[in-house]
C-alpha cells in the first residue's frame, strides 16, 4: 500500500494498530527530509466483491 504526504512526497507506514475487527490505524511518515510530517490514517474493511470458494472460520470459533 502506498501513502502520500500532503506536501506531495512519498510517505511510509511506520507502524499500525488494530483498533477493531474492521479498522486499523496506520502511523505514517513523510520520506522527504525537508518535510518530515507524521500522520495517522485509518484503513477499514468495506465489502466483499467475490465470496471465498472455501468457508472461513467465524471470529469466535476456536482454531
């Protein structure tokens, strides 16, 4: 996944934190040494385009 800083330069995801089953916080940093901005973006699950061919385990099922 690519991220871009508001200055127009490339950014990097330095860390992530799962906030819920469908939401993660992405901790990003600008790669331009003259900028150095840091920010948090959120990544969320939206919807399925094609169902899987094999069944998947529910969250509460034991592995």
